[in-house]
């Protein structure tokens, strides 16, 4: 039987708010067992997100199953302003340092032509 690269053991929105760049953020906490490279070690991730800003269209992420991103983005439906990761004593903390709102040309989202 083939497995995905992780098995989620707990996924929940914490009853806690944090502020990042002036935005009130909810926190989605994901605990899981990671395969195959870590041979089943536990890892923790926290996604800090603002439900009213930075929306994404989930339909583009439905098939993105690596690290259960499809499940995570289905719940938060927005880009996180912070992602905290902890595995095997190693801690990574990705935090937005600025937000710039601007219009992007639709051509940026066209699928590239391949031979």
C-alpha cells in the first residue's frame, strides 16, 4: 500500500489570535507523522492566516497533496502570513515582512507553452 508523505494526527484552528503586519490572524495547527524520509517522525506546523484577506481559489490546489497542502488550504482558503514548522528539534519560522496590494496582469497565470 502506498502512503502519502504524511498522516495527519490532529488538525484544528486554535482559540488564539496573533497579529502580523496589523492583520489579526487565526492559527491552524497541524500535527502529523512524516514519511518516508523521516521514517515516521512527528512534526508540527502552524499556519497564521486572516480569513478576510489574501484569498486563494482552492480549486487550483485540490490536487496538491504533498504535505497535505490540499487539506490545509481547503480549510483556510487564504495565503498564510506566517508558517511555523517544527520537526525533530528543528524549528523554521516563515513570516511575511510586508504586504503590497497591486493588480497583476492575467498573463502571469497562463500555463507556459511546452514542447
